[in-house]
């Protein structure tokens, strides 16, 4: 896993996915999981409305990055879902 900070974003990546963590204006965080290098393939999004710390938001991002979608079999042939 790699952690990148740029322009108000924190990005967590592995070999298949990236999770973008962005602080919201009025507190909380927005977390979005994408297929790596494909910004139009949004897989999951989470909104945290509590004013949590950045470290806790990164921990939530790690959980999201490692999540496996077991019932999404139809996308296996497109290499979207890890086996």
C-alpha cells in the first residue's frame, strides 16, 4: 500500500485500486474507491459526517482499499474484482 498526499487529497493505492480521501468543508471526510488509473470507474463511496482525525480517515480508507466484493462475479472477467 502506498500513501500519497497532494492538493488537499490523500490517496491510498495498491496494485488494483485507489482510495481518495478528501476533507469536507464543514467537517468529516469523503472516501471514494476507484480502479487504479481509471477515474470514471467509481466502485464505492463513503461519507463520514463526524469531525474525525485524518489518521482515523486513513484507517477507514485502508479498510475500503482492502475490501473484497464476493458476490460481484460478473466483473471477474474484466479484472475488476480480485479472486
